[in-house]
């Protein structure tokens, strides 16, 4: 008989009705607002100093700084202020250099294949690194198990763990085409790991003993909601760097001198109301 699934613990604020603007739409509105502020400032400058002139590229840099400031005040994801900062200056520079349209199209296609639906999921491409792989390996339960890395990128985590634990099955799922293709090529070369292309929200997490994620703060509440609803009692959810709002981790282990941590939550049994139960810390 399969283990019963735990009831989904409540996450503070998860049920609050909030009007959410898609990040890409919000970014477009921020760019427009920064342009309006720039035009207003230039108009005021002309009234005060009729002879003053601001070069076009300098004006684009000012617009980028305004957009980046608005983005940070709006608490957009960490990469958005940088995109706002360079967007218009790079656009003007490309026009000034008379770059061929095919080059711009190739660059756009490369970015799309790398980041795919980042504008919707708010999950960029993060690479976990050797220290995180070692910490995850130490946190895994003994014996044969089934593991999945959601948002597996280039496949480094899955391939490393598959080499360490050949008795277990290690899988990864990735939405962006280019990282997924790279991981499949690495699978073919090493004969280790298994990689799927798709959205992890369509998976049934009850299949797995351990689920690992290196996503983003914006994705964590929804991940916890799915994990708590589907993962079996006693299974383990791991997250590198990002915590779940309102849910204390069962353990936290440092993975890098800069303060990055590996967080773990052991899923409670049926009828358990606590958000997480204590588990043994992984071996160092």
C-alpha cells in the first residue's frame, strides 16, 4: 500500500487575493514610465537652461538608470534592473553600429533557447556548482531512491549524483530547449542520468523520494504548494539558496562562503499539521 500524502500546509499570504501583473508586462510599463520621466526632465531642463543639450546616448543612459531604479523599487527579480539599465543604450549602440538584422535575430534566438519562458516563470538559468552538489549528495537518504532536479539546466547535478550513487535513479526536467539539449548530449556521452523536457508542474511528484530545486524566490511558494500536495510522507524537498516563505526548513547547510545554503524539508505524514518535521542533518 502506498504511503498517504500529507495535507498541504498553509503558507502565509498564499490565499491572499493579489492582482499580479506579468513580469514582462510590468517591465514594459517601467520602460515607458522611465521614458516619460526622461522627457519631462528634458523639457524642464530646456525651460531652465535653453542652451543646454543632452546627447542622445547620454539620455538613453539616464533613461536606463531611471528604469533600473523603478524596477528595484518595484522589487522585481534581481536580473530585471540590469536589463532595464542596458536595454535602451544597447539598442541605440546597435543602431549606431549598423549591425546586420540577422545578427540581432541570432542573438534573440540564442536568448530564447536559453531562457525560454523566464519572463513567465521568473526562474533564470542558475548553475548549482560543485559545493552544492556535494551538499546534496550528503543530504540524500541511504539506499536506492528516485531523485529529480526540477529546472536541471545543463544537467550537472543529475550527472554528478548518478556517478556517486549508481544504485539510484536520477532525473532532471528542464523547460528551456538549449540547456535541455546540452544535458541530453552529456547523458549520451556518459550513459548516466535521465532528462525530460517540459514543465515540472505537469509532473506527479509522488513518484520521487527526493526533489531538488534551484529556482528563484518567486517560484518557491508554488513549488511548496505542489510538493506538500503530492510528495509522499517522509520524502525530502531540497532547495539551494532559496527558502519557502512562512515554512521553516528542517535543516540548512552552507554550500558557499558567500552565504548560500542548502535547505531541506521532510514532508510530514498524514494528519501532521506542522509545516516541517526535524530530520537528521546531512553528513559533512
